[in-house]
C-alpha cells in the first residue's frame, strides 16, 4: 500500500502528465500545417476536425504518442526481425555492439584500476590524465574512429564496439580506483597483523569492498556505451542500427520513425541499467547488505 | 558463560613465560607538516607471559602508538623492542598475536563465521580445522548460533565479541587490544569486561589492553601502565592484583578504590607539568 | 644498492644500439650523439647512487635523447629505421619510465616541492605518450589517415587558427554556453518548485533519474527539424541534456541538510525562504556543483553531436564530420584537441568556483 502511495501513484501521475503535455504540443505544433492546408483548399476547418487531423499526419512536426506506439508495434512485432525495416533488427545491431564494447570496456577499466592501485608511479602519472579525460567530449572522436577503421577495412561491429569500449572504460576505471581504495585503514591494518600477502589483501579485502563502486560505475558505463554505439552508427552512411534509423529519419523527415527509434533506444537503456541494478542487488544481498 | 572445554590437545604454555614483550629506550617521532611530534619517548617496559597489562592515559599520550609498535604497525625511531624474543616484524610474520581494534572492523560482506574464518584463510588453514576453530571461538565469546548472521544484524557489543573471537581464532598467545570497548555504553562495557576476564583466566593468554577508563583498567589488569602526553612517555607502572576470581562487585572494595586512586593521582601528576600547553 | 632491472635492460639495449645498424642514411650529429647519450644515461641509472642530482641529470639526458631520436627520424629518407634505432627508442623509454618511477617515489618535505613533483609526473607521462606516438607513427610509416603524428596535428592547429576559432565560437560560445545556462537554470528552478510539492518530488525523481541514463543526444535530429540548423537547435539539445541532471541533483541537495539543522531553523521561527537561503541552498551547493560539472561535459558533447545531424558550414561537429569525409584526419584531431581543451578548461573553472563557494565542505579541508 505504501509502495502504491509513495511510488506508483506519483510516478504514474507524472507519466500521465507528460503524455498530456505531449498531446497538447502535438496539437499546437501540428496545427499550423493543417490551417495552412485548409487555407490552401479554401475551406474552413472546425476545431474538432483540426485536433483530429493533427494527430494523424504523415510527417508531423511532433507525432502523437499513439502514432509512435503504432509505429513501434508495427516495426517491432509485425515485421519479421530479419527484415531491414524491423526495429528489432536495428535494435539488435546497436545492442550487440553496445554489449561487446561495454564488456571489453569494463574489463579494461578494472584491469587499469588494479594497476593504478598497485603502482604509485601509474597512480601519480596516469590517474590525472584519466580524470582529465572525463571532462573531454570523447564522443566527438566517434566518427573518426569509425571512418578511419573503415579505411583499413575494419568494419561492422568492431569499430562501434571500440567506441563503446573507449567510453565505458573511463567511468569503470575511475570508480574501481575509488572502490579498491575504499577499505579503511583499520581493515588494512587487520590484514597486516595477519601478515597477509598482496594477493590476499586484494581478493579478501579490496575486491569485495569495491563491488558497490563497480556496479555504480557499470550503470553509467552501460548507458554511455549505448550512446556511443548510436553515435557510432551516424557516420557509416546509415546502414543499420538505431543511430542509422535516426539519421535516415532525419534525412527523409520521417518524424514518426525518429521518435519510434528514440523510444526504443530509451527502453533499451532503461532495461540495461535496471538489469545491472538487479545484478547489483543480487550480489549485494549475497554479500550481506541490508535488504 | 557456559563451561567450555579447551582444545583437546593441551597446548604447552608459552615457553618464554618471562618477557613476552621487552621494550628498551624506545622512542618514536612522527614527522608532520607542523614539525616533529614526539609520540613516544624513552619507553622501557617488560610484559611477562600470562599478564594482563593495561596502558592508560589521556589522548595523545601514545598508548595506542605503543600498542601499534608492538604489533609492527608503526616503526620506532630509536630503541629496541622484542616480542616473543623476536623483532615485532618477525613476530607478525609468525602470527604471534591477535589484534582487536577500537571498532569491531568486521568485514560487512562476510558473515560472523566468515569473519572469524578470515585470518585462518589468510594463514592457509584447511577447511575442517577452520570450522572447528569458528565453533570453538564463537562459543568462547558466547556467540554460538550467530554464525550465519551478518555484522549489521548484531549489536555493537556482540560485534566486538565477534572481533575478539576473530583475534583468538588462530590461537595466538598474545592478545593486543586497542580500546576495544571504548565505543560501547557503560552497561555493555561492564558486562564485556567480566567476560573478558573469564576468557583470560580460561585461555591464559597474555593481554595488552589500551583504555582511558580507570575502573576498566583496575578491574582487568595485573599491571597498569600510566602514560602521559607531550612527549608520550610512561609515568608510572602500578601493580594491581585483585585475585583471579573477580566480579563487578569488587569495584566497591577498598583495595579496588585504593588502586583506582593511585592511578588517578598518577594521571594527574603526569599531566601536571603539561598544563602550560592547555 | 639494488639495481633496477629496467636500468639493466636499458643499459644492454643502449650498448646494443652502439653496434647495431640504425638504418639512417648519412652519419650526422644525431647519428653519433643519440646512442652515446643513451649509453651515458643508462650508465648513470645503473651505477650512480640514487640521489636527487643524479635523478635530475637522468631526466635531462633522457629527454635530450628523445629530442635527438625525433631529430634522427628526419634522416630516414632511404630506408625504414632498423633494429639499432628501435633499441634506442626502447632504451630511452625504459629510462624515462625509471626516472618517473624514482620521481614518484620521492617524498619531499616541503609542500611546494611535493606539488611540483605531483605536477611533473603527469606532464612527463603525457610528454612521453606524445614522444612515442611521434616516433612510432613516423618510424613505422603509419599512414597519416590512420593516425597523424602529433607534430602534424600541431602544425595543422597553428595553420588553421581562424577556422578553429570560428568553429569554437559557433559551437562552444553560442550553442553550448546558451544551452548550458538555460538548461542548468531551468533545472534549478524546476527543482525548487518540485521540492515544495512532495507528490511531484516522488513522481519526478524516478523519471528524472531514468532520463539521465537515456541516450538524450538522439533527440538532436528532432531539434534540428524544429529549430533549424543554426546554433539554436544545438542549444535546444544541450538544454534537454543538462536539465535533468541539474533537477535530480538539486532536489537531492535540498534534502541534504540535516534534520537537526532544520529543527534549529524552526526554533528560530524562520520562514520557508529564510530556511531555503540560509540553510538548504548552502547545504545543496556540493550537489549543485556536481551537476554543473557533469553538465559542462554534456553540453559540449550535445553541441558537437547535434551538428552531425545538420548545421551551417561552421562548427566543431560540422568540421569533424566534414573533414572525416575528406580524410583530413589531422584537421579532425585539431578539432578534438580544441574540444578537449575547452572541455577541461571549463571543468577546471567550475571546480575553481566550487572551491571558493563550498570551502567548508570536508573534501576541501586540509
């Protein structure tokens, strides 16, 4: 009951509010076109008719939510997933490079963090660069990586995955350095009184202590991996993937298609992030966190 | 506390019943941004096997630092120290002592049993033996049945008992305790003091105990080392043997009050020529 | 003295480079000077005691050697660099790493000196990244399309300052800053409103958190359609990208002041605005600055990526996508350099302001 009052009800209200605003803007933004049409045809149009028309345009300035929903239903469920017009197909193209890049990036980030925590030289010389690089718009590099790798005949999944790797590796490295350093002095002293080896301190103390940090940074990393994969699809000349759908939609003014791709991308991001959240909850439970 | 059977094979007492800890002319200077700080100055001290020695003094007198030097967690600037006839570093590598911190410092991702198993895992002790030791030591601190709980599910006093069980799990002869009950309320602390005393009588360990509570020091110790600050040094060593069968009632007795009075006087004198700094 | 294995290997490599052919065309000054220098440096690292003066000498020698090595690259008109040259490169690199290692191990007593060491270490690391990049790219003849050497990028930056400035103006000064100010400002005001209505707070926060994880930049094609291809559409993307992080962080920050402090304000009978300005906003400042910092990066990303979807013939994102198409990779790198500089400088500026405003926060106390 509390859950309903504190969560379902407010969030539901906000979502309904967003939908209502969306519909309102659909009418406002699409109305000039309808009036224009009516004026051209020398007819007058009733308000009711106007509102109805604004929600059923071919290429609206802003498609109505139900138009987007219909487009998603059509391209996700009605068209076979192997077809190039299926959003499932494009979604999978983006998802696969997201996951590959995210996996590699996470691994790389963890390894780098381990090296930094154990080497004072690396910590002092490399760590400042990693922090600085977080402030750099790395995404700007994406088209170049794609085109350059295409030029040496590396095409398809790998270049996009490399962008995702590059993007996701920074948050993981920074988070894990923080996490591996998170044990208090007292915990480290305790291990010292046991005369524990470096490996033992790592596996029995630093690694488990860093788990919450790992999952927090993995959530950021997977979201940014998806963005990287989408942006990576922009310069390849719109072949496949969510990014390609966005680009093609913007070329041909297919706003419904753009919105459908956007919503699917948003759903993918939400699912990926909450999946990691779920794994985090599971691992935390196993590690005795408060329920 | 229930009667506990000790380990089946009778362990021989520590051979060097004399001089488990021997400190000679020991000094430690910390270099800080505000210049050097004399944390310990000319410390001379010896602790015999089976003794219960307390370090007492105001904050900044170096009592914790001295304990950390014994545990090889700090290195002295000059002087010599031996633990079990070895350097502290060798003693640490031979795992000669168990250390109990101010906080329980239990790893939050391990169960109580897992925490007690930790030092045993680090030392490479096989699983079956680990299991025995966990059961034995949990019983020793009256925590049987809490194996599968996580630290946050226990009260502060129970957590600290678990950390004592962890320090005892690999059966060291020497127990170093750094204000283990300092963060607990007085009622729990009294109770744990009694239990610690029984445990000490039963296991015959040598205990070095840091505290800033006079009643605690008098109640527990066979020897009270009164320390004073700036520079951290030993002001006075007071012998204190109130018999092995002590209960909390003893704190009303004239003997107890007399020793407590001497400790208080010692602390006051040790502090007196420090007033200029206040 | 324990000899570092790094120094031993460097010494052997330097000795080898004295006899192995380097592949250089004509024996010039660098031809003789470089191996000699490296030999001296490795001998120094191996045999001299590890004092401060020997460390400084090692640093000077090794960087001279690096300059000579790059100079030597000019004399490979006929053939590619041979074994001896690469021996020298590896030796120089190992020696530099050793020097950095020794520098990192120093613990100077004075704070100023420690600061200098802390600054020197990343600078040296970055310098060696550039040195090796230059040597490897030119030495192995990596095509400039794949990866141009830093010298070529630097030359391109120097040669096209007007273009870079125009792009910077368009993308950063107009789109990013306008969008950033509007986005952060409206996010902040929305947070104040949301904070007053608990029902809204409960509803908007989960949605806001979700939106912060979404690929918002995908909204760019729509904004380009709505607001045209000039900078206004980019600013609109930036507004949407920066709004939610600011909203979520400010709401969290407004809740950060402790119950005891708030009770104290109540005992004074203070009004809502008094509590807001005297307690809750100051307490929220660390959160607000966190959002400002996140948003400074997001703003630049949004402005650049939005230009991929259509823009006038000026702007950093436009330049990147156009020059990538023409395979002028050095120009792309020049733009990326400008973006990186702008990104880290604006981040640094915000951090500086943060330090002044939230000086009381534990993370800044010394």
